[in-house]
C-alpha cells in the first residue's frame, strides 16, 4: 500500500474522543493520526507508539474534564494554532491527507472546502456546512461525496447509512423520481412514543431532558431545525447529482410544536430556555397535544416526518418537515423509542427500507461513522 494516510481531526468531543479510542485500540494499517484540534489549539502527534498513546490518553482526559487542549498540554512544540493546519493539507504531494470534522461548527466549511480542493479526503459528522453553506463550496463537497472522496455517512442518521444509500441510488440506478420519507430525530421519536402512551407532553419532555436525549438547548430539537438540516443534506446530494442549484429546492418546515403553538408566542424567547425553564414552558402545550392525540383515534399515531421528493422531468426538489398522523401499523407507525427510520422510493415504487430502523445518535455508534468511512478512504485515495 503506497503512502500512509495522514489524518487531521477537528472536534475531540465525546464522539471524537470515542473514535480516537477505537482507532488506537484497532490500529488500522496504513493510517496515522497526525493532528487533533479543538477551537483552542491543535496537538501534533509524532507517530511514535508510546508517545501517541500518551497523547490519546491526555485528549480523552481533557474531554472527560471538559478542558480545552491548550489547557491540557504544555505550551511547546506539540501545540500549534488550528488555523495553521489549513496550510498543512496538500503541502506535501507525497502524502495522502484526510480531514475529519466531528465539530458542530458552520465555520468548518472553509477548512473542509480548502482540503477537498487540495485533494484531501473528508469524513464529516458536522451537518451545518453541508446544509447551510453556499452553493459553490458545498456543491464541490457533494460532487466529491458522490464520487467517494468526501464521506458524509455520519451527517444523517449516525451510522445507519442514509447518505450512502442515497448515493448508491443516484449513481447506480436509473432514478428519474426519488422519494425519501423518514423520522430523523431520536429525541422527537421518544416524545411521540410518550404521547402515544397517553402521557402529558411536558412530562415526556422533562424525561427527555433528564435522560440527555435533547440538546443542551431543547429548542434545537423541538424546532425541528436539526431534522431540516438532515433533509437538506439529502436534497442537496440529489441536486448536485442532477446539476441543479440549491436555491431551486422548495422547503416547507413546521416545528414540532407548530400545530399547538399560539401565533403570538415569542420563539426567540423559547429558544433561549434551558432545563426546567423549558419544561415549564411546555406545560402550556399539554392540552393542545392531548387534542392532537385524540384526533389520531385508535388507528393513527403522531410522527415528526421529513420528506424529500425529486422529479427529474420538472427539475424539482422539495422538502417537507412537519408533525403528521400516520397509520399505526405502518413501518413508521411501528417505530419505537429513539430509533430513526428511512424509506426510499424510486420511480414511483412504494417506499421501502433499505436498512432496518436503528439509533440515529449515540456516542459509540456515531464514532463508527467516522472509523468505517476512514477505512473506505484508505482504499479510495
């Protein structure tokens, strides 16, 4: 095998640190972690086994103690400014580089775009650059995702494989019509399950917060923005494959509480609430959700659905994200707990599952959505 992969990783948080643990345990041949960076500093590794093991341990310790890398390592030859890593990628033509983005920062778009332009492979968990970035930069990334050099498996559905499945459909099948339907939020799936059991909305939200299912700011989940980002990634993949600009994508988006929320509610105020304060706000929505559940009757259940549709004839791509009543006996209606589900329909065929429902989040499973694509890039680059 020619030329070892040099990996530069951004975002050694909970998932990133778990990936490093798995990597260090399995020690895949032909791949080396060259640098690990958070927003404060980048730690350079030497490639010496004992030395690197010590670095991995210190990075894990920093994550557990919620310390920045600059506070974990002594100032010296090991620490560099994170911005300097942008110049490292592509500097040496005799090396193969991979950039891992396991951050949650939109600002990583410039880094991964530059790395991709310079011939590096990319492994991303971070949804924001792909869902919210401008066409010129994201289209380059998506074109490379279609070709395999950019791996975005972990951006939608953790390690279930939704982006990979869609890429196979687009590149290997004659797909004039594409329809995707799914429940893409474990948090909102858990809440729907609680409502289905006849429990109060506020009580289920309180449990979700205490169990750590929600983001630190629960509005990030309840707003449905995270689900919209996932649907946008899938729709932009379709658009790049069809050579359509992203501004042609039609978007309809309703928050999880949109059907029961008063029009005069200050959503900006809600967005800033956390913990008990957020739970207290949700008590005013209990009656509204009880009415929605009653309207479902015995044969339907509530699910927060994302739908992506593509029609080649009309060059039309549309997204619809909203809370809907679905048949209880359907695949989506049977979904339990925090699992995600994705159905794909091609050329008018009934949508079907290409892989079973499963966790759309979780530290261990999401870490594998870095590790397994990295092994793919070892063979592609």
